[in-house]
C-alpha cells in the first residue's frame, strides 16, 4: 500500500462525511505521509489533521472518520474498498431513539459521536450562546461540594465515645420511674464549608466570563452556602442576584448589577475590599475560596500578594482557576499571577466543562490544612 492510495482514499472518505477536502490538501497530505511514513497512527493522524481539516467545526467528524478508516486499514482491508463505501455521520442525543426504523445498507459505514462529549472538551471562548446554555445545564449536574467541617451544634449520636446528653437522658428516665436506664449521647454535627467564588470580569477575561458566570449560578443552585463576587475596577457582590432559580433571570440581574463588565482590573484592590469588609470578618473563615481569573492585573502586584496572603490565613483552601493554563508552554509571567501563585493551594485550568469537572474534584479534595502550600513550581507543573 502506497501513501498516495491511502491519502486519496481517505480524502474520498472525508468528502463523503461532509468535509471540504480540495485536491491541493490531499497533495500536501501525500507529501506529509512521504515524510512521516504510514505505519505510525499518531503521525498519520496529525499529518491529516493539519492538512485536511480547514474548519474548527470539522475536527470531531475528522476524528471519528479517521478512527474508523484506520481501524479497517489495520485489519487488512483495501483503502479503495473502504473509500467506495458510503460514510454517514450521526450525533447521539439524549432524546433520540435508539432505532429510527431505517436499517443501514450493507455497503455503508455509520459513525456516531456524542454532542455532549464534544461540548465537554470545547473551549468556552469558542462556544455560542446556545452551547453555553447547554453547558450550564451540564454544570448543574456537577457537585461543587467541599469537605464537611465540625460544627459547634451538637446532635444525637449513638457512639458511647461521644458526650453524654444529660437533658435527653433525664427525659427518657421519666418512663422508668426516674431511673436512667438508657443514656443518651450527643456529638458535634457536620456542615458543608462555605464556598466563596470571586470572578474576574475584566476585558481580558471577557471570552470566559460568560461561562464562569453560568458556573457561579450552577454552584449556587446546587448547594446552600455559596457567596459570589465579581472583580474588576470595583468589587461587586452578586450573591442575591444569582440566587434566582431561573438561570436567564439570574444572569440578567447579575449583569445589570455589575457596572464594570469588560473594563480594567485591580485584583489586589478588590481583594483588599473583600478582606476588609467580608473575608477576614468571617465570610472567608474556614471557607473554600475559588478565584476565576487569568491573573492580568493593572494594580500593584505587591498589594495583590499581600491580600492573597491575608486571604490564605483565614480560608480553608484557596483555588485559583486560570483558563489560560491549558495553553501549551504557559507560564505565570503576568505580574499579578506570579504574585498570587505562592499563596494558593491549587492552580487549575478552567477553559472547558472537563476542566470544571476537575475543579469539582479539587474542591472536594481535602488536605485538612495540615500541609503547607505547594511551591509555585509545583503548582505550574501540576495538571489538576
């Protein structure tokens, strides 16, 4: 089998799948195959991906078509025979029936892929309004729940190692002529830690701020103790606005409340206002604080580092979510990000639904505050 036959056959398969594959792209694909060979699947895939895919929306169809084509090729089938077969692509939806009554022809290849899986890995900056609305529906399935903490309230307990509940013991003794036949116990109850979300709404975060605002609403409707703030040229509390169950009404109310949307950024000054007015006074004490920001700050980086240190002293955990972290070769070179990084417990991505799923796992993970914060080098190198 030659590279020319394989490239031409695969180009015909892609055209049958609806992709626009001109002749010059196939010629370039042949030249790439002559350079990298046709035995390594990964090299062949990237050679075809870079030469035959001309539109971002064709990537998923290309991936499915290549997987089927390569599997049949390695099984010993002739590439011309594979290309002669018709190729149909279908999207698996939750509402679609498993059998639509039409049987595939004997000389056809039917490929199916899930739109949900496609959306899970799609960057928020490239999502349409409809896709963001669907992403919000999927966000509501995630449980952004941290580890429980011991409360000062006591409740009934069965363990004899707990504290004796004198009042309930005396009350139960009335049924036995005042004899305390059975002792009652009580122990401290547990409650979820408060989740505090701080969203950067500056101009550099505009491609992701819409999705993160939906994430904040999903976190609020999914649990009881969530506080939401926006960071820009000023600090704005949007907890009440996002508490509405209807997502459209909640987002509209929050947008009207935030006056500095897509403006400048003074993260350090906003954090100082948060610490002075809410955080240090009790809102952030023992809480899990999530900062959604790319770290680009026009303010004083020393002030940002100082306020992050203050926040870290009272918070249970500080998680910084940066949507730019997924960029190949990313390094926290921005002054604001470099100043804040030593004072965070986890530095994670936030560009897609998959990244938010990992964020949910990070929030749930508990180090009990026993170990010191990791170094900046470890945070940059981690892929939480």
